[in-house]
């Protein structure tokens, strides 16, 4: 699911309070064509993000907007891409290898949505005298499981209300609630389709698609409930010190799921069966390919021989007439 909401500068500062004082936002990167026009660094420093929301270059040296537009609302938007429930459940309960595959699929789909969002601004009609293609700047942040109380496979992004032309001129572009909802609904469809296609092709997972509902992985319960994990409250013994907070959180979520009747063993069994289907289909495809190729080769050879015979026949006819 994709949501797009206006956000204030104060809300961003509070969201990343740990990065104040010159710190960077963990697991963050810049997206959008405007990053090629502005002096940005990665991971995204909170200071640079706030500067762009204030209408300045990331280094705070140049105001990008005329004075009349500097205080226009909103200063920008927050964008969230949240994986469907059963995808999150499978991710939370599975082992590390499966989690990485699901994370890759989610990140691929979320990145594609951010790209599509920027493209949608290219055709945005305003009362501006210029019709040049405009680029946007987006700070994308992958959520860290270590700081999650319940499992959320989610990408958040922050887009300042800046639209830069190739010449560097910037404007703001206020959007109505209706326009925001339309963009979010369209991108939700793109995200879900790309995520499901990726997981189906690479892992063999089957999905049920129903009108008006999020897609559901066949065999993964939607009803799993996760309470706030206690992994970060455990006594720090030698054994826990040797493990990361992230691994302990997943162990906690796996334990909660197992007590509800569907644990890590069930998740890995489902993934294994799906992988076997992918392997069988790949084997069948490889075994059929030579047959198709030989048939095509034989057909081409036959056509070539027929053309050659026809050519000789024509020559023979001409010589006879002479």
C-alpha cells in the first residue's frame, strides 16, 4: 500500500531526532533527477533534508525559490510503501535467506513507485510559463527492524515541494487532497503488481487477488498478531551479546507466530515447496527449448530449400524459353 501525505518540517525533525546535530539518517539514499542538479551526500544528512524542505540547496547556501514562495504550504510530502499483511508475516517468521529475498522484492517495487511518482510530475499542468521537464528530490529510507515494535516491511520517503527544471529554476506545486489520493491509489496498484510478480517469478509464491483487497500469499495466515517485542528488554547475557538486536527481534516474532500455530518451520516448508515448483518449471522449460529450436531450424531449412528449388525452376524455365 502506498500513502502520500503532506508533512511539516517539524514533523521530519521529530521523526529523525536521533540524527540531529549533523547526523545522517540510517539506511537512506537520495532518489529523483534533481539529485544530479544539487550538491547532495549519502547517507542523507538530516540537515540536508530539512534545507530542501525549507526551499534551499542541501548545503543551505542558495535559496532555490523566490521570496513569495518560500513559505508556501505544504513544504513537502511523506510517502510510505507498506508490504501486504501476508508478505509481512512471511518475512517476519522466515529465516534470513528468505527475508533477504522478500526485502529485495519490496525494495524493487518501492523504488519503481518512487520513479513513477517523479514521472507523474513531468506531465503536471500548472500556470507556469515554462513547459520544461522538471525533476524532484526524494530521500528514501528503509525501515530498520531493530527499532520496530511489531514487524513492518516498509519504505518511507520524503519529497520536498521543489520541482527543478534543467536550468535550475525551482517552483512549488501544491496538490489537492484529491490529486494526492489519485497518485497514491495508482502507485498502490503498481507496487502490488511489481511485488507479487517479483515474488512469484523468483520464489514461486502464489497469490490470491480479489477486487478491493490487498493480495494474499496462498498458505500464509493473515490472522497472525504480533505484540510489542521484548527482545530489546532481555537481560544482556553473554549469549545475547553475541547476537544482534535484529536477530533477537525476529526470534521473538517467530516465537509469537509459533504459539499461534504457524511458525518458522511452516514458513520455510511453504517457501521450499514454492522453490521446488520454480525448479520444476525451469527444468521443463529447458527440456522443451531444444525441441522448439530444432523444429524452428527444420522449418527454416525446409523454407530455404523450397525457395532455392523455386529459384532454380525459374532459371530453368527462362533458359528453356530462350
